[in-house]
């Protein structure tokens, strides 16, 4: 019997093709938007998690309270803090970095870019080489004897200036000349692909930090076999003691790689939820469209309903027929929406790759497809409840009288 309802509903949809297609528009636009946003959001989340895993879960980031250290942050970190962290027994290695915004001149052009100052020693080099952001495409990494040399992010070298910068050429950073010794491999991170990396000594000189020995943040590596959360607490205790502050009054933050991942994921989830919520408005419009179509169908098929009821059809049979029809409209709209949504997300991924952004990836999960189809069917079914109920409650005598 249920199969007969399904076949009957499908026949009615095919009989009114134009109206059915117009009804599907609202549903598949809404489903396509939701699927595309979820696909891109989940893909980006997976890509970011993957990058953090590559960097290693054995890393800590120490920064001033209130954000990354810089000229406009009230709380500061210094080289002495790096030494305090290095003395913590559960820490294998720690290094301070300087991050500032500076002017870079090449030929006659000047650009404002991120300047990243880092120690040139071998231990620091081994530490950062595990991170994709700092891999070298051309040239070499810093050596301990280097000074007044620079390593460029891929976009700085190839896109920011009219002419590509090559290894061996000179650039001016904050009125001081630097020789380009390396170009980083494209990472897909706008921040790292648009940075100029110099040594800590050069950064201190450029930004007048020699006397204070201020650093923007500290990277620390956890000793093998020790839980990073435990090490983070050890570092907090050591810095609290050195800064003479109590628990809850810290002028610094210590974050594990896992906590960074969770923080990014939470931000992405909130953004994704807001965008999906906005996109879902079109689903409401699509649902109203199905309701309107089903009401029209009930009016057109009044005599048909009267005949069915007069030959013994129950109210539940009438309801089942119309609900099946509205559910099919939702299902077909869902299929189109999934195809379009996944195509759009893949297209955006391809465009992002061409633009040098590799963290924007489309996610194709079977649960996303099934979830979207079920959701669209539920929307369709709910949209048909009132029209189906109205058809079932129709008086067969009145319905047959409309034939006269």
C-alpha cells in the first residue's frame, strides 16, 4: 500500500512539472547554501587540525595577556622570560620571537608587511623546520653567524611587488638593507606567506628592542613522554613566581597545541552556525513554497479526494498520499541542493588554491549528504502537514458536489 502511495505521489509531481520545479527552487537553494557552508567549514577545520598535528602536539605558546605581543599591547614578555621557561625541567627547549609590522622596499616600491624575528641557532632551526609554515622552497635557512639577511614568504617574493624577488637580491626593511637568502614554501596561510623573516638581533635593532630585550611570544617544546598540559602548568608556576603574581592575576597566557586547536574550532563553529542560520532562512521560504503548492494541489484535486473517500479511503490514506508528495518534493530539492552545494564548495576550494590559500578545503562526507537529504525530506513533510490534514477532513459529499 505504501508503495502505491509513493507511485501515486510521484505521478502527481510529474503531471505538474513546471509547478514542481518552481517549488523545488526554494528548497534546493537553501540546501545548497547550507551544504556548501558546512562543507567548507568542516574542510577548513580539518585542514587547520592537520596543520597543528604536523607542527606537533608537544609545543606550547606563551604570550602576553591580551594577545600577541607588540607595540600596542600593555603586557610584555622579555628574553628573561625565555630563560625562565628554559629552566623548567619538563621543557626541552624554548625560544622567543619578535613580531612587528614594518615597511619593506624593493626597487621603487614599498609595502607594509609582517616582520618575524627569530633566533638563527641550530636548535631553533630544527624546532621550526617541523612546521610547514617555515619550510624553504629556494635558498636556505638562517645560520648562527647570519645577520642582516632575510627569508621571504612566498607571496612577498612573487606577488606583492611588480617584479619577483629572487635569492641573492637586496631589500630595504625599515631603512636597513637586507640580503634575501631564502624563500619559504607556499603554506596557504596568508599570515606566513606574507611575512619577512629576519634574525632576532636584526629585529631588536630595527624596532629599538636591544635594551629591553622584549619578545612578542615564546615557543616551547615539551620533553618526550610528558603531558603538555602538565608542562603548561609547570611553566605557569615558574612565570608566576618570576613575575610575582598570584593565580588568576597572570600577565601572560600559556596555551598547548590542543587548546589552540579547540579555540580555532570553537571560533569556526560559531561562524559556521551563524552563516548556516542565515542560509537556512531560504529553507523556510522553500517550505512555505511547498505548503502553498500542496494547498493548490488539494483545491485542484477536490473531486478526486471525494471519489477516494466515497470508495472507502480513510483519512489516514489521504494524509499519507499528500505527505508522501510533499516529502518527495523535499527529497528531490535535497538531491539538487546537495549536488549544487558540493559543486560550489569544490569550486571555491579550486579558486582558493589558485589564490594560494590551501586551508580552504571542501569536505565530502557521507554523513553530510545523508543529513542534508533527511533534513530536506523533513522540511518537505512538515510543509505538507496542514494541506494533508485539510484534504483528509474534507467532506466527501461536498467534494463530490464540486463535480456538478
